[in-house]
C-alpha cells in the first residue's frame, strides 16, 4: 500500500489546478452525468445514433486528452473515451469530478473465465477485486471496491439479461496466468478487466456515483491445453450493447 496514514500533506498537483492552469486552458463545467467508453467505437456509435455537439475538443486530464460530446436532446449527459487502464481511468474521473460530473456510467469489456459465462454476456459488477496499483494510492488498505448501490440497482433493472457478479481488475495483461485465474475464481470473480476497481474506489473517494456495465468480449481457456484465447466480439453485438447502455444512461 502506498497511502501512508501519517501523510497529511496536499497533492503536488490536483485535477482542479490542472484544469485551471494555462496548460489546460481554464475552467470547464460539464453535465452531471458522463458515459465513459472503454471499448472501441462507443463515441462513434453515440454520435451516429444521437445528434450531438462538441463540448470541448480536449478534456484537460493529465494523460492524453480527448473530445467530450453532449447529446443535443439531453443536456444533462456527456460522453467520451474513458482512457485505458486504471491510472488513465482515475485521471479521467478526477477531471470529471472537478468539472461538475456527479454520475458516471462506464461501458466496457471483460474477459470471462467464470462458470456459465460466454462471449456477449452482460455483467454489471457487484464488486471488483483490486489487482491494480492506482487504488492503493487512495486507500491505506483495500481488497475490493463496489459501485454506487443506487446506480447499480437501476442498471440491473434497465439492462436486459444483465448479471451482477464480481470481477477483478489488473494492470498486467500478460500475467493473467492459469494459476491466477483459478485463484480469482475461488474468490468469486468471473472475469477480468483493467479499470473497474479503480473507477469504483476513486469514485467513492471523490463522492462521484459510479456504475460499470461490461460485456464479455471473449472466453478464456480454463486450463493449459484447452482451445486458445480468441477474440469473439462482433460489430452487431457491440452496437446492441451500446444502445442498451445509452438508454439506461439517459434515464439518469
């Protein structure tokens, strides 16, 4: 753990200070709800299906800024690329919180390794075990993080066929060994991604309500010698998933 109980000092740089700096370009106010896409073509789909306009060409987060859009007919919702991995996700969330966002819906993918799951299944994680390093800078001790309970309940009611089960978030794509995935299953996790535990933990730390909606992009082999990993996500499945997530987000 890297959050020391005796550390009462301020951060060297905050998201609010970064936004206000000359480098970032000044003050930014965003709608109260944001949809963060952690999978390819989410923003393109939304702009195609819903008339939208550009709010800012570059979100002033620390790592690789991105455009932020707003649906024309719904002024309380914006959407954007969420980044890649836990540090980028936390950077985005800190920036959104400092810009007035109160609710966050994250839309992404997970690799399935649990019993009874297949590619295309939708998961609204009940919690995410922490195997990424970002959360450890916010909490002195943390094993798992949970979504906002109200948003989670509403998402479960709104997304057809969704399941509520734990996942794990990791920083190391190529260290998801067969042994480790067996250990994750024994803890109750059914899949893996790179961002969700940090989004939940940092959201709770900042007082931002976060829920995650994930689709199984692939099904991992259970043991050495099984059929190898392969990508199974189709454009049709992706589009239907985006439509369901956006229908829910527009209800907030």
